[in-house]
C-alpha cells in the first residue's frame, strides 16, 4: 500500500485557469474536491504528488487487468476499440494515429489492424520498450508535454485517460500542437453527471449513503467531467468543434459486437465518448 502524498492546494483551475474555484465536496476518504466557477469542472484539490503518482502507476500498469471491467479477457476490449475507430473513420480516413495512455497497447493494435499508422504513448520507459517490440511500432514515453515525434496526427485517441493526469490542460495544449489541421480528438471518460451519479448525490444529501463521494473514484481519478462541460471547455478554451457526444460502449465476452440499447440515445450512463475536430 502506497502512502498518500499531496501537493499544496491549487488556487487556479488547471483547465481554464480561472481563479474562481470553491470547495465542493470531501469524500469518505477525506479527499477534497473543488469546483471551478469558470468551466464548472470538478477536480481533486489538493492533488497527489508526482512521486506518489509515479509509484502508483508503476504498480497500476502491472495490474491493469485487475482494475478493468473485462479482467483478463482481451476480445471485448478489442471490440470496443474497433467500434470507436469505426465511428472515427466516419469522419476521417486512417492516417497517422497517436493513442495517448495506451496501457497494454490494445488500442494501438486495433488501429494498426484497421490500417492506421498507429503509435502510442505511456509514461514508463521499460514498459513502453516492451510494448514497442511486441507491436512493432513506436511507443513514446516520458513527459507528454515535451513529446516531439516530428509529425502531425490525423487523430489522437484518449480512451479513459483525461481523468488521470494532474495537468489535463497542458495535455490538451500539446494535443492541439500535435494534431494536423482539422484533425480529430477522441475522448472517453467517466461521466460525473450520469443518472446513477446524480441519484447517489441525492442519496448522500438524504443520509442514505455512507461512502460519500465514492463514485468519484479518487483513488486514481483526479478530474471529473460530463459531456456538456467537456464540450464547452474544448470549444471555448482549446479551439475544437465537438462533432459527437454519446455513451461509452461496452461488450460482452460471449458476443462479437458491442452492446447497444435505446437507453444509449436518451440518457447518459456512467461514462461517455466525444469526438472533436481541431478548427484553430
């Protein structure tokens, strides 16, 4: 068990740089969450130190399947990535692709199989060297904000990544720099304003739920988004046009396609997907 370590408290939003932030919630583990009055996005404040996160994610990568809804099963994870890329390909033909936070590399593999010139990025050097050899493609490592691949990308793919870094604003700045003109950004992440989370908030206020804020997953999530808030942020602060928002997709190990129901079209579930085009 790694001992929790925290930075000094932030007095400015890391995403829109507003100084108008307020204390919003304290979860059952004593983690404090702030709400930005500028972009209305919530985030952990104070945040974990760099040393703590480095140790945490070194362990997290080795135990990836333990934390994932599909466990050791590869096929359903590949099916979801295939579904995502099919939708991306309705806007753009396969070209240069960068999968940020590529983890075990399944998103890179699926991209390669579908004809993309796919590369990946992860933090740790030793891990990425192994993955690069396995996939026979480039997997970058180190400080993402200093990445210099010498090329532009038609699509940058973040599948459940943007909720993790301490500095998502600098990640988005770098993504804008790395994208080609009219390039696409794909993001999937948990939806803090999902129906189930709203119900949990009501239960907390009524005293019917003891584990306050458990749905924030502060053990590894630092920022908390919703489709409408992230769309507004990307368009106002980062020069994107959001083309699509909708529910994240899941698959069953016993099927050959992702799940879909009419509920996907009328209510937001626990996580969402977004596709945006760079316009500036």
